[in-house]
């Protein structure tokens, strides 16, 4: 009896931003997907209600023929690192994935050959203005066996990015949300390093793709500047409507201080800050001090009770 395969869809991308880069196709070494005319990705603009005709090329770099499923997909930012990813075929599409249709949904490409497939992108008349990112994806129909004790099948895919902008007002807007500070201090002050982790959410609340930058500023008691720096590890493209949860380490954080952490996020046409207070305390010392205070107060109350004058009990009254 054959072991059942669990299906894992692995989307393999060559990360290509909007900045000037060499014209290369999205490629996983076995096949590539790209627009005609040697463009690295589709950069399209349209009015609401307009139709766009274009062509996508699927090139087989192996010696054997390969059969692919070809479909259009919406793009999103991954929760882990904000990377560019696309929806799987079974997910609901609202933008490019719903509007673009290849002329053929299944193609067989001979070894060391390429097939060009026309597609039509129909922008609805009520389409919202702004950016609608997506991709044209070619999924290999073969399921390759995976590694590990559990039987796992891997189906690979490659997609050519589609950057569609629908005409209308462009509204860049970026929000910093859910800022948190967590401290990790040594048990005994001075014996070890004190660190903190600042977590926050970047939210693209506008309708255009942003290249965000974030500045971290920390002030302590009396307005002292404890830290100022630009954060790294940000997504190169934060797509409209997307949220990404990120963290930033703060090494050599103070072990005793009180102040404020401020994150300032900005991109072209937008800037916003969010702050959260922080309190750094050596908890062991604080606990011992609290225990000593409670003990001292208890002993003081007992001492006062012991010093209070003793009054004899009144004699019992006579009865008639």
C-alpha cells in the first residue's frame, strides 16, 4: 500500500523590487516565468473598467518536458518577515488574482524550450484606485517526494510579479501599532547583561506600496537620550492593507530607569510615531526591599501592641 502524501506548495521567488535591478526572470533553476520583451516583472497601469492584454513566458530549463498549471494570484506580505508572497489557487482573490485570466490554464513545455501564453487583465469599473500587486504563477504538476520520516510531497511554483496601479488618488499612509517592550535582566544587578526586545506592528493603511523606514528613540529619566538608531529587517515592500509584526533588540538596556520608547515610521508621503513607557527595575532587589518593608511594618505593629498599657478587666457585676 502506498503511503499518502501530504501536499506542500512551495512558492519559489526571485525577489525583485521596484528599484533598478538587472532584468532577470523569476527562476528556481528548473524553470522561469517572466513577461515578454525581457522585462523582469509586469509593471502595469490602468483606469477602472479598462482591459489590458499582455503575455507571460514559461521557460523549461530541464531536458524533460514539464506540465504546469498557470494561474493569477493576489500578493501579500508574510507574517514572519514581511516577504512578498502570493495566494494559493484555492484562496479567495480580490485583485489581480480575480481580474487576470491566462488564455491557457495548463501548459506542457518541452525540454529546453519556452511557451508564451497571452493573458487578459480586466479591471472592474468599481476598482479602488492605488496599487494591486499580484503574480502570474506556474505550478509544476509533479509532486516531488520530500525528506523526513513523514511522507511529504512538495509541489514547486514560480511566479512573475505583477505591479498594477489603478488610476485615481494615491494615498500613502503608514501606522505604527501595538508597541511593546519586554525586559530581560540578570537576577542580581550588575552580574550579567540587561537586554530588551521592542516589538511593533507596521500597518500600511493607504492604497500604495511603501518602502518603510523606522527610527528607534529611547529617553530615560529627565529626558536623557539612551538610544537612537535606524531599525533593520524591514520589508522592502509593504503592500496596501498589509500588517507585519516585527521586533528589534535593545542591547545593554538600563537595569534601573524610567522613560519612553518611541518608534517613528516613515515612507514617501507619510510619517507617524508611536510611543510606550518603560520601567526598568531590578526585580530581585525590589522583591527583597518589598519583603523587608512588609517585615518591618509587621514588627512595628507588634511592638506598638506590646507597649500598649494593660487594663485590668472590670469586676463582674452583682445580681439582685
